[in-house]
């Protein structure tokens, strides 16, 4: 759970239950899958990295809160879907706290979403790909292979989102949401490999993609210095099962 601003800070005595909306946003930078994090500037966990997010205000739909947060981050037009709710309330024995919950201030249930940001797009501008926070709300893209210690239960949420993405990429065309509008077959294969964490046979991969008709040639070629030009493709907007 993360809050928009320190003024939204809440305590256990203020409310019995609150909902937070926490998006897990993935993108490809270089040869790594990254997730967007934000350094907290207020308690609890001041100075820790966490998922961007916001408390769901009274009278507002969860989706509206999520879309407002994405717009604030400059990511208003990306693929996103609801992930899961995360709830671990504090446990008391004879009035004494026996086990803390996911939020030290009281019971706050996280409604997590996960979204995909196209590589090499303006959507990557709000944050950098280093651990140094940018001027945009102290946000940074960080490799999922080298995450810092995260506030609350956000590491659990990130790992669950990664597990969901690795499964979803096998039975849907969601991988294309990580790519620019035009891409090479090598770039498409690299996206699958980075998400799945494994190497794929080049010949088999290309045959499967082309036979499925999931991509179409644009008639253009890449221009990458001395490298041999490669054909550019675009997504054919159809279903695709990789497995």
C-alpha cells in the first residue's frame, strides 16, 4: 500500500478499513525486465522504495483511482488489468498485538493492478532506469532481478505480478504490449525471453509466430548503423497462444 501524499496519511484510530490501489508496471529497458518504483517521502517506511499507488477515496470506483494514478505518472494510455487483492490484517491476542498486518497503521487492503509499458516509448520518460530517483515523484525503473528492499508487502505483490505475466504470456498476445508499434522478430523473441527468463530457439519461435499470422510486415526495414537491416513488423491484433 502506498499513499499519494503525506497529507493522505492515516492511522489505525481514524478508520477500521481502507483500500489502496497499487499498480505493478513492467517495461523492457536494455536486456532487462523492469518495474516502476517510487521512493516514499513520508512515514511509514520513509525513504523506502515501494510501488506507486493511492488510497481509494470514498465515492470513487477502484478503476477510477487506478486510472488517475496512471495519468499522474504520465502513463494514462497503457495496457492494464486487475491483479489481486492483498490483505493481512493485524492479529491481537487479549488486546495485545500478536502479529502486525501488512500496514503498521491499521487494516489497509491493497487492490493490485499490473500493466505493461511499451519499450522505447515516451511512457518511459517519467522515470529513469537507475536507482537514482527522477524529478517525477521520485520514481525509477528498476530491474526485477535486482530489486531493493520494498515497503509493506510490495515485494510479494511484484513477485505475484511477475508470475501472472509469465503465465499470461503463454496463452495470450499480451507480450506485444511491451513492444513499440513496429518491431523486429528478434525484438519480439527477446521480449518473450526476458519475461520467461529462458532462451528460445530462433527458428521454432519465428515459425510459430509467422504461421499464427499474429504479425504483419510493414514494408520497412531497420536502420541500425552497420548492422544488416531487418524487417519491421506490427501486431495483427489477433489472439496468440505461444505454448
